[in-house]
C-alpha cells in the first residue's frame, strides 16, 4: 500500500513563521496543475502494481485553487495509478477558502477528510502570525464544515509569544465543543530566514519561551486525552478511528509518491525530491528535462529514520522489528544507547517496545537524534 501526496505550492500571503515551499504569485496556478498532471503521467509506470490507499492535497494552500482543478488532478491520478476502493482523500484548507459552495464541491469530488489550518481562535495571535483569517471566521466555517464532513482535523499552534495558558484552553474548548475528531498541534518554531526570525531579532515580537511551549504541550496533551483523544504521534491526537491514514502510513515507513514542486517521494531504498521552485518545475515538465534529485538510503539511514519517526508515535520502537529489519547488531546498538534515557525516565520499555515517557515526549526529537547511528558506528553488515 502507498500514499499519494500532491503539493499545491500557492498561498494568499506568507505566514510569518513559514518555511514551506509556496508562492503568492497565483497567476501560475493553471500551468502548475498541467505540470503536475504531466508528472503523474510520467511517473506512473514506476509505480505500476502499487495500490494507493490515501490521496493527500498538501501545501501551500490547496483550498485556494478552483475545485475544477482539484478534480482534474484527482481524475488524472485515478486514470494512471491504482487506488483502493476505501480511499482516504484529505484536503488541507484554510478558513478563508471555506464556504458552503466550496464544501459541497470538495465533498462531491470524493474528498472525505479536511485538515483546517486554524492555528488559534484569537485575532491578536492570528495577526502576529500573519494569518489571513480571523477568529470569528474560523469558528463559523468550522461549524459549517462539520455539517458536510465527519472527518475534520484542526491545526493549532502553541507557544505563541504572549499567549496565556487560559487562551490556549479556550481554543481547545472551542474545538471540543465543535465535535472535531482530530487535532494537529505544533509548537511555534523560529525557522531561519523567516519574517518571524527577523521580527524577534528586531524586538518587534518577543522570543519563543521554551518553558511556555513545554507547559502548553502538556496542557494540550492532558485536555485532549481527558476528552478521549489518543495521542498517537507527538503532534497528533485523534478520537479512536479518526487517525489520519496518510500520516500513519508515513510514520510506518510505507512508500509514498510526492507530486509537485518541493514534494518528496520514498520507496524501498530511494528518497527523491523535486525542485522547490515553481517556474523551474513547470519549465522542466514542459521541456522534458530533469527536475528532481535522489539519494539511496543505506541500512543506517533507514535505522535512523525508523528511530526518529517511531519514537514520536505511540507504536514506539520495536526491538523485534529492529532485529528483523536491520539485524542483531543494530538492535544491540539501540538497546545499549537507549539505556541511559530509560534510567533518566525519558524512555521506557513495554513488552519489547521502547516508548517516550510523559517527561520525554516534549524532548523526543533531541533524544531520537542521540540514538542515531553515525557512519563510524555502522556495523560491518551495512548494505
Ligand atoms: S498558509 Fe501554510 S503554507 Fe501558506 S504561508 Fe501559511 S503556514 Fe505556510
């Protein structure tokens, strides 16, 4: 089983914290969709025999393109790739693009899951991040969306400078009152060369407070778990049965085909990524020239990626899987190097599976990187 990711690289305006690949020059949407259709057709033969169980429109802001163009992409994918009948089709969308007409159009083209970029239900926080929508609109369209879609995920950002815990709790209460079944919660991070980095450097926005972020991470975890949500990945919570199949497949290291500029693909030992430049991507697809790079993953790379992704999930790192997939030497290495973290109560073992403790969760990316195997440490059997 595999996943299909379609990257729509356009946004109405740049959020201050964002370092994703997107452009605000919307005039190129039509040529971009044509180029993406060509890429699907061009790459379909390599994926012959693979069955796709998820289709995910990510971005950027996929909801800003006309429904007819989304239909063209879905139809092209379905005519060149093989899909399961129970297909999860997710659209990332922003509140400013949601109304009754768009919801009806998305529903009728087979989209059955929305991931809505709300981030906060309060105007000051939204304008600090340079989001297009306001809080009133976010609440209104979320309510409307629940009348068309059963499966809705809301994105939230915590650790926003100056935002109190009480304000964050109000956001969570709004989400729960609306009957939302999936939440993705991310700490605000300062990426290099973003407006947020410049504003903090100039003193226009307060720096990120790590203690506030850690406290709010715990608040979200407690509130959502009390409401019956499963914390199935570090940033993701779902009511049972409402987990994202697309994201779960990614964490389980299933293959995925990424279409569009900046999109990544992964299959067996190969990772491939497309050029992160809209004009270059469109030109290359038109001229038949190269538009991607690839790397071959070693066993050590696979091990490192498995440890990084699995430790973030509630499935954890399976010692049996380490032995089967990588060999005894990798499992022994992991056991040895993870022991100090178990003694520090940051990790724990449960029937042969290593998981993050509550204390370890917020620190898990740093912990996982300590468990990586470096080139010099690779056992001889690699590759
Ligand atoms: S809408 Fe999303 S992709 Fe676009 S700038 Fe904002 S955070 Fe980035």
